[in-house]
């Protein structure tokens, strides 16, 4: 049986990361992998002065050396619901801030909308680096 983008079903959420800007900076993405095998990846990045969201069918491009950081189970959501939710996040299309409006904040916010609470310590190192004045040096 084929599913439409609006059909709710179970899925796993995969939290991917890859190094950018040396060892201290990670770029983050979420892949939603539904039980029927369909998958979509969501990530956000700086374009101009703003944080912009992208989504595409499939997993992150393997040529970019993505690492699977963790995975979580999500029941009863649809691809259309995830896309609509991602586009409506407060951090999307806002002024980019390396410390408070970035790809990790986007991934955290999107995951939380589907019942996934990421450990608070993940962003702590990033925020500490920013308070040391290294945010301009590490900005991506």
C-alpha cells in the first residue's frame, strides 16, 4: 500500500552531524525515516544574514562525511506535517546567530515538536565557545 505525504505513520528520527570549520564546529541535520522506507532530511544553514531551512528526500549526502549521532522513535506523524512544522519554527527565516539561531537550534526545535528531547549539554560547548569571543572565527 502506498502512502501519501499526509498519511500519518510511525518513523525513526536520525540526528546526524558533520564537522565544519575544524574540530569545534558541527553541522546538524535530522532524517525522518518512516516505517514504509520513505525518508526525508531537514537541515538549516546560514544564507546571507538569515537561517534558512532545506528539506530533501533521502538521507544526508554521504560524500559530506555525516556521522549518525543518535536516533529516536516517533509515532504517528506524516511527511507533510514534518515539513509544515519545520517551516513554522521560530528560528527559520530569522537573523542568523552562531550562538542562538543556528542549525543545531533548528534540529533541536524540530525534534522537540515530535516528542524528542535532546540532551541540553549538546549545545553547551557551542555556547561556551561563543561567550569566549570565538563565534566570529567559527561562524559557518
